[in-house]
C-alpha cells in the first residue's frame, strides 16, 4: 500500500522505493544530529562570547575550511570515498561525545568554544556535501530529477524533528546526554552507508567506474578554475550564501527593532522558522519533482533569486516587517527544497573523479568563504558605513544581478557538459554521417602521387582534382596522357576540362587513334567541347573512319551534339547512321565488341528518336551488366515516359540501383509529380518505394523539399524514414532551401503518437506472452504464442524505425550533431550514458517536444531491459483496444500480423474488428481478414 502511494505520489518507480527510503533516512539522521548539536553549541558560544564574536567566527570558519580542503584532497587521492565518509562520521561522533564530558565539568575556554563552533559549521557542510556526492553516484540524472525532491525531504524533516527532539529532551536528560544521542544517531549512519554502497554502487557495476581514481594531481581550486561549468556553480553557491546572510540580517534586524521583548522575539523566530521548514517540506514533497521535471534543472535555479528579487523590490517600496517576513519565507522555503534539488543536479554531468574532488570544496570552502565575506560586509560595510534597510536591499539587488548572470552562464555549460560527456562515452569523435575519405593536405602530396603512385592511387587522385581546382597541377595531368594505363589516360583527358581551353590538343588528337573505346571517346569529346577545332571538320574526319573505335565514338558524339541541334543531325544523316549501326550490331558475328553496343545504346538515348527505343528496352535484358547499365543511362538521357516503369523496376536490384536513380534524375523536375502520383496509387513495388525519396532529393530544389514533406505523411514507415533522411541531407547541402519548422514539429509529434501506440501494444503483448510461457499445453496455444511473438518482432522493428524517424526529423529542427550525439547515447547499452543522453535532450528540446518525447524514450529503455514501463506516463489499455488501434493505423505489416494473431485467438468478440477489414483496399489485408473471420466463426 505504502509502495503504491509512493509510486503514484512521488514518481518513484518499481525497484527504487527501498533505495530512495534508505537515502532519505540517511540524510534525515545527518540533519537530525546537526539540529541536536547545533543549538547546544550556539547557545554555549553566544552565552560565553556574545553575538559580537559571530563575525569573527564566520571568518574563522572560512579560514579553517580553506586549510582543511588541502588535507581533504590529499585523503581523496589515497582513499575511496566510502572510507572518507565513514571516517568523517566516526570522527564527528567522537567530537560530539567529547562535548558531553566538557558539559559535565562545565569547562570551556575561548579556544574550545571556537573549535566546537567551527567544527559544527564544517560538519554541517561536509556531511551534507558527502551525502549529495553519494546521491550523485547512486542515481543517474533522470532518476535524480524524480527522486531528489523526495530524498531531500528527509533533510527538511530531520531539521524539524531534530529541533523538536532537542526541545523535548533537553529539559529532561540535559544537553550533555543529548550529545550521546547525537553520537549514536551519527554512528547509525555508518551501516546504512555501507549497505547503500554495497547494494546500489558496487553491485551495479559502477564500483570500478565510480571508485575514486584521479588522472590528475591538480588541486580542487585548479580543477574548478579550468572548468567554466564548475566555476559558475561555485559562483552561484558563493553569491547565494552571501545573499542569504544579508536577507537573514534584514529579517533579524527589523524583527529586533519592531519586537523589543526578548521572549516575544524568541517566540516570533520559533514560529516563523518552523513555518519556513513546514513550507519547505510541502514544496519538497509535492512540487519539487514536478517543477524540476517541467522547467529543467538550469531554469529552476531562477526561482529562488527571482522570488528574492520581487520581495526585495516590495521591501524597498514598503519597508515593513511583513514584507521582510515574506522575503525570508521565500529564501527559507525555496532554498532547501526546489533550489537545493536543482543545485545538486548541476554537478551530475561532471566526471566522477573531478566531482568527488571539487564538490566538497565548493560546498565547504566556497560556502565558508562566502560566509566570511558576508561577515566582512556586516562588519566593515553595513555597520561601518551605517547602512539602513534600503541600502542593504540595494546591495542585495546587486548580488542578485551577479546571481542571475551565473545562472545564465551555467545553463549553457550544463548543456555543453552533457554534450561532451556523451561524446566521451560513445567515442563519437567524428559525428558526421559522412565517412572521411583519403584527404590530401598539400599539393606536394598530390603531385607525388600523380608522378609516382600506383594506378589505383593515381585514379583516386584524379577523381579528387575536380574538388581542388588548382591549375598548377596542369603539367602533371598532361604527363599522364603518356601513362601506359588506358584508364588513367581517359581520366587524365577528363581532367583537362579543368585547365585552360585547348590544353595538350596535339597529344589528345593522337590518342583518338588508340584501340581503346574509353580513351577514344574521352579524347573525341574533349576535342569537340574544349578546343577551337571546328566540329564539322571533326565529324567529317571521324564519322566515316574505317577504324571501328573511332566511328563508334564519333556516332555517339554526333548523337549527343545533335540533341539540341537538329541541323547537325540532318547534315550527317544521324537517323540513317543509327539504323545502320543497329542492323550491324544485330547481325550475328563474333567480332562485335561490347563497348560498341554500349556506345550505340547511349547514342540512341541522346538522339531522342522513339522509333529506336525498342533497342534500348531489348538490352535491359542483356547478359552483360555493363550493357544493362548503359541501357539504363540511355533511358535517362531520352527522358521518355515509356522507360519509367523499367527504371523503377531496376531500383529493386542493388547492382543497377545507382544508375536507375541517376537516370530518373535526368528526367528533370517534371518527374517529381509523376513519382508522387505513382506512390499514391500504389504503382511502385514495395522494394522500390524506399528509394524514391533519394531520387527526389537529387533535384535539390524547393519542389523536391515540399514533395518530401508530403512523403513524411506516407503510411509506410520506411518511406517516411527515407524522406526524413533525404531532407536532412538536403538541409546540410543547400542552406537556401526552406524547411517549415511548424510542419517539422507537427510531424515529430505525429510520429511520437504512433510510437506511443506501438510501444503500449508491444508492452501488452510481452506481458501476455510471459504468462503463456508458463501455461502452454495445446498445439493451438503454441500457434497463438508463435503469432504473438511474430507481432512483437514487427512492433519492435517499428519502434526502432520510429525512433530513427523521430531523431532524423529532430535533425531538421536542431543542430544535426547534437541530435546524433543524443541518439547514439540513447542507443548505448550503458545505463548512465542513456540517462545523460535523455537529460541532454531535456535541455535541447522545446517544451512540447520534450514533454512528449522523453517519457517515450525512458519507457522504451525500461521495456528493452525487461522492466515495467512507468504506468503514470503510459497507460496500457485492454487488448481489444490495442488491436482496434493497430488495425486503424496505416502500417500494413502490423495489420497483417494482428489479423494472423486473431485467427488463433478463440474469442468471437474480435469478429467485429475483423469484419471491418474484409473490405479493405489492400488485397493482402482482405485475404487475412477473411481467413480470420472464418477461424473465429468456427
């Protein structure tokens, strides 16, 4: 009963109740001890030395904290955190126990009073700091967001309980025996500490990672100074402490001026301090988790200074006691609740070794130094300059501006810390999706390869010269025209286009006479397009050449040049030449070269003469792959609609896919609408559909962007995924294209809804199959069990695709690298990495996306690790409603899997669902639905 209450009220999930209660008990005991000891020490100090000694005590606390931090850092280098915390508890218990004997003998020198006052101050800061370091190890960032509010309530409750215990027991057993009680309570924390360490840190595999081990001998101060994030955290802590001391001064000063009777003043303070603690407890238990969860860690930090800012402003206008009470209530209630939880979570992205070494320094030294600074302000500024309420309020406002500045800065460093953590965790130093090829750093390297490299190296370098565009490479490229490799010669000729017009024309003219189709064609095209030689002269020389290599290449060049020049086609009788060439190739002969057929097919594609297109179609079935590829290219050159279906068919074959995509691209933008129409009418095969988005992206224009956005609403998840990927590539490639952010957000939310439905359906099926594993008896139940597993497999695949789709769409809205980092983190098999990735997203995403997506991701991780999903976020409906939801969806494979399962479930209540599918437009669904109806009726 209590477990259910805690889960529903405070967001504590199954398996977290025990550890949360133990951690809460731990801090409860620490603060209870503090509230038993502190009143006794304070009373002794003030009675013996008076309040005039307090500023000196503040400064002494600061000095001791600075000095002790040196020895604390030394200890951290030699011992584990567990040993250090244990030692702190034992030493503190011994010191408090020693106080009993001093109280018995009523022996207190000034030095001893300062010693105990300073130790209590250090104890309060050090033990709470160590507790939160421990909490940072026990819980990851996502758990911390949910649980720190509940756990922190233990500290507030301890404060209330400790105060009441002191008031009740002090008169009856005496202050000296209270010290014994305090020591025993503190010693009780030790077995609790060791149990938590053993169960939640060491046993979960974190021990080696979390155990203190330093890669640096740098001091805490140096580590903080080098880290912007830690510097801003230290700044926030320091400014908040100074501000709190000034607020407390305003509260105490004005109260003492208004209430002159000491008994009434004590009653006043007692009432309001109890009220502040009670308000803090209520906020901690019921609001902290929700506020931190909705606002995020960094934004939540604004609440406390903003509340003080408003109340200080009111106090300047209305300098009355009730206003200063309101000011102190804001500080007192928010500081130990919402602000404390958010502040502790700020250090979560800090690496563990650095965190262990710096957090205590910030909590103890920085806090103490800030207290010392506050003491100096009180002594030398406020008292020395005789500041009044208004002047002190203005000083608080100045401090608040500094506080806001640090919060603004820490929001960015908090995000960057998680980002860097994820990069380190996942070892993704190269975040781009594109693989880095062999890159050339200097032109000297290029020249060396061109002059001395192997054939493959030279060809690679020639393919990259186009990207370098350096005409200083001219001589090296020209020399390659004499290379023994024909492939290198052809590649060198193609690179001459990048140099001055007519470069090496004499050498190229000689290469036309080689017996190499590739070299001859490259040479002839270069002479036609990049020299001042008359085209007609070239055709007169080459078209009727007896050299079959030259004649074939010349015919191809004529067809290509005649595409937009019909007079040229008529002058050289292109029609007749093509017909003669086709006849010659079709004649049976052992002398036909494959290259001759390839050039002829391409020539027909360029010529634009439909009567010869049957020749292209005929060679779609050629035994030679190179001829088929040439035929596909020719179809693209022709841009004729009769080839579209054939080209779409080639998309299904990996060997010809690239050529088919390029061929469809050659049709121009006009093909976009046609492809979209064929998709809508289901005229493209399932295996070819997924490649349509990539074809559309090749056009790289706004029309293709708009069409791809249309495909993002397609019922097929694979098409949606490919469309999203294509859009992301276009976004990176062309910054001038416009992408509707509103549409992107709507699409992400739509995908999240589909993902949600798929997740709860899968979770339900998993629960059912777990029961079946224990109770399988008959063959029919085995068939049903198998059908359920098939449905689960499909749902799991859809979830995987759905998550990819969501994150690909996020790349359209946010920085691509950030989204990739988050996705890689979520897909990690390490719990801590996943938690960091989710928190990184929490900081990155806008509120509507954050609140929709993050619960889905968290529950997906729970489901993947065979844990129960969070029912407070995702409610699993009945199986009937799940089937109804899946059958209403657009995923054909899921529908088929559901209908197949319903065939094996002997429950006639599903007939109503199945009957609706008998008239579906998809023939497969109709057939499966018909079989399911027959099975359910029998």
